[in-house]
């Protein structure tokens, strides 16, 4: 059995992270166009605007933010359910929309931590690794379900490292 890219339901990591940034900017009533200019200028403006510091938030800080936003999402959905099953039943009344898990931000820092852990494990523990790692070979799966996970593809150039070479 061969696992091919068509069987992985996801997009390139870079594309999904940009999509996530756009979703979160919309949630805060901002847009990436506001920052304009080249990529470096946009990053400086974004970092200053949201007080991210030089290195950005850690995985744990991201997780705390996501939990807070999820609690808010659940409260909004509870209100929407109460409204929809009371006032919303009156003919002509517009029903409230529910927010899905995909409205929550993706923990970018955790994805990078996971990626470093995976590649470190491949090289240092397994002694077998992808000889052609690049951003196009990393997919992000499960975004729509609110459970993002990495999908690594294109292991056509697998390389090996002997135990002696790994211990040097």
C-alpha cells in the first residue's frame, strides 16, 4: 500500500498559516492589507501592533489564548442556542449563527515545535530522514475540524545516518 498526497486532506503549511492569519485579522476587524508594504515591513508593523515581542508567543501562550477564545466561542454559541430556540422561533426573526472550531486560531508555535521534534527524532533517534525537506513538503491537515496536525510528504530521497555518525 502506498500513501500518496491525494489521500492527505490538507493544504501546504504556509498557505494554511496565511489563511489563519487572515481569519484572525478578520475576527479582530483588521486586515493584512492595512499593514501593506513588503513582507518585512508587514512583520514589523504586525509585531508592534499586537505586542508580540521579538520572538512571538510561545506554544503555551498560544494555547492559553486558544482556550480563552474557545471559552468565548462556547459562550457565544450557548447564547445563540438560547436565542434560536426562543426568540429565533418567531417567524421572520433571523437566527443567530454558531461559531465552529475552525474559527479558533492555529497554534503556530506548537506546529514549529512539533516539526523540530519530528525532524530531530528522525535524525538523532531513527537515523533515517527526508533528504528533501522544504515548505512544500509540509501539509496542514484537520484545520476545518479544528484539530490541525502536520502531514509530511515526499520521502523520495530518504537518507540514513549510522549510529556512529549520530553520536559524533
